[in-house]
């Protein structure tokens, strides 16, 4: 007979961590449409101000992921701010420890163009060069961390 035993103690329970669980997405490096750089370049100062990341490069690293992922925005550009066409959402993420952003146009979130099973990663580094990656490489992207996770080195 298998019995489960519960330990009892009069001491208070140990404090639990309030750190939010981090989710990891796996993506395969793919080519994009080639328009993110020119579309984002005039918006970089505003994106940097809203996200706190500095010296962002205008292009994105494109990753195909297995399942749709719906962005939980930390910052947004309104339609009026982004060429009068659509909102753009930005979510903090980390790629190989580097602070980055997922950039997701509203139409993509709704299933058009790349769709929600595709990540466009913005960084202050040219990730293909820094990480030595090419088309078809697999990268892990950490998302949904808390401020402590974001601020850690």
C-alpha cells in the first residue's frame, strides 16, 4: 500500500520567489520580406524611448516558430505613429542572453503576412553576425520574464 506523508511543522513556510516564469520559444532563422528596416528606421527614436533599449538597428531577425505566439506588448506604436496604417507591438525578449524586442505589426498578429507563428526580433546588435548564425539555424527566445529578468546582465 502506497501512503503519502505530509510533513508538518510549526515554522512558517519558506518565502516563495515572486519571479515570473520565463517561457522559451524555439525558432528557425528565415528570410523576411526585407521591408522592416526601412519601415522602422524613422521610428527608432520613439521605439527606443518607449522600450528603454538604445541604439537599435532598423532591421529584424526573422524566426519561424512551430506554434502561433501572440505578443504581450510592453510598448506600442499607434497607427498614426506608424505610417498611418497599423499598430505595431513590441515585447521584451532575450536571445542568447541579449536584450531584444519582438516587433509585431497588427496585421501579422491577426494572421496576415508572416502571421503569429513568426517572430521578428529587433536588437542593438546584428544578431546573425554576433551569434554566427545563418539561414536555418535554430535559436531560443526567452519571453514573458519580469523586470528583474529584464534588468539582469
